[in-house]
C-alpha cells in the first residue's frame, strides 16, 4: 500500500511539473499569509510564478479585488522589488495602498487607451525578472493570450494578477487560479458605530490541481486574518444595495 501511495505522489508531482509548477525552496516557499486558503493550492503553497485571474464584473468586486491584491503585494514586494499596474480605466487611488502596507511609489502605473496596448505591456512586463508582480485590468482575456502570459511567468518567476471584467468567457483561459472577491460589512468588534477592517468573501472558483472553496477574510492592519464566525451584522441584507462607485 505504501508503494502505491508513493507512486501516486510521484505521479502528482510529475503532473505539476508538466503543467508549469516548479518546486519552491527556501524563502520562495514561505507562506504568503492566507492561512487555510493556502492549503487549497498544490503542496499547500501559494503559486507565485503563475497567473491569477479575478472576476470583477461589478464595481464593488473590483474595489475588493484591488484591496485583496494589495494585501498580497505587501508580501510579494517585501524584498524591495517593484510592481507594474496596467489599465485602460483605472479607478484605484494610489495613496490607498498605504492602508495595506504597500508603498505606492514602488508601483509603476501604466494607463493606456486600448486593450491591445494593455495586453502587450502586461506580457512584456511579466518577462521582467526584477518585478515582484504585474497587475492588469482587462475586459477579457483569450485562451491564446492567457497561454502567452503563463509562459512568460514560468520563465521569469513573476506573479501575474488579471482583473477581468467580462465573466462570459470564464472557462477560456489557462489561469492557475480564478478568484472572486466580494465585499462584506466590517465589524468594529465592540458593537460601537464606525468602520472596522476591510472584510471580504473570498471565493477560489478554480485552482489547477487544488481544491476550490470559499472563506471570509479581513485585513487586520498588518496581515490577513480569517473570520471564524459571522454575526447578523456581518452579512448584507438580500435587498440592500451595496454598489460602490
């Protein structure tokens, strides 16, 4: 039985290698701070040299995804590396990144007029080994384009985040992971009025060779923190409008 188990593990490792997952050792294999969410990924490690796709159809989903990605950038950029942020219609206010311990002056914002330009810049930036990550806001992403981006990150080791506004072609990319981040009411913790830490419903819709799932996270000032139990005030009433912008 042990021999069969070892053979199965070896086959799983080989499949991961064939699909572009490289073994991560030393500092590169450190946890990124997502808690039990990281167990959903192969080997229990957040894939850094991969494309992560975020479905952001609604403005509030886009705002939540910006915050969630900022929390990830706080870890990815710890060694001093920069990040490129590409968009044709950026709404992010750079100074807001300070709330997630990200220095906005280390983000290279590239605002262009066309999707074609944004995609070209994204691919070229993902080839730059000196970057920690590349964030691109795109209306859609074709299968061929996603393959080109995946090949770029496999060679450079850069992490790619794609915020995609058109969800109609959700199954047509080769992204390693597909996310959907939705807003939840914050909690001050003492029952008093006011605003607490940003809180999100984090859905991992797809993860290659992993386990999709749904979790509640909040940004606790310095890092992500899991929310174990929701109160009645921690969920939106079904008919309450919550659109941002």
